[in-house]
């Protein structure tokens, strides 16, 4: 469990970097089966003017091409949306560590139903970061999750 919290700290650092850049504070990291950090990243929807760059996809892209994703862990500050859940399932990522699912409940139950090990940490720092962001920028948050 201590590894999960250490890995979540990486994702939180990424989320804070995204917020500092004027973006949405969601961070991620892809961790190798040996515990090494393969890639890390954050939501860059605003910064790159690209709706496909979520925290998980940025971490995945920054990890580069892997021969296999078996045994890897995707760590994310927020429950993964359906897009990111699809990426996790498509590439056979074995585990997802979720910082929180209170402000947004994504596809992590679906992932668990399909054999992905899901660890929900309910980290108060993640909850507070998203709660503060949603209160300050509801327009940007609703755009990111597809609410009109």
C-alpha cells in the first residue's frame, strides 16, 4: 500500500503542474511491473488545445512504446473517464490506483468487472484539489467532462 501512496504523490505533482499551467488538475503515472516510473503526465486539454490529452493518456504517451503492459499500473488522481478506461483495457494495464472518485465517478467499476485490479485510495488531497477547481472553474470542468 505504501507504493500506491508514493505513486499517487507523482500523479498529484503532475496535477498541480497542470493547474499551475492554467489547466485541469488531473495527473497520472504509468508504473512498470518492477515499480519503476515508465511515464508521468497531466491533463493538457487547455494547454495543448487538445481534448484527448488527459492525465492518463499523457502519462501513457510519455511512457513510450512498451512490448507489453501486463503487470503495469496506471495511477491517476481521479477516477478514469470512459476514454481513459478504454485505454487501460485496450492495452491490458493490470492495475489502476485511483486517488479519488467523489468528485467524478468514472469507469473504474467497469474495469474491475473486466479483470483490472482497482485500488481506490480516497485521498483527501485529490478530493480537495478537484473540489476547489470545480468551484473556481465550473465552465472548464463541465467542458472537460462533456456537460453542456
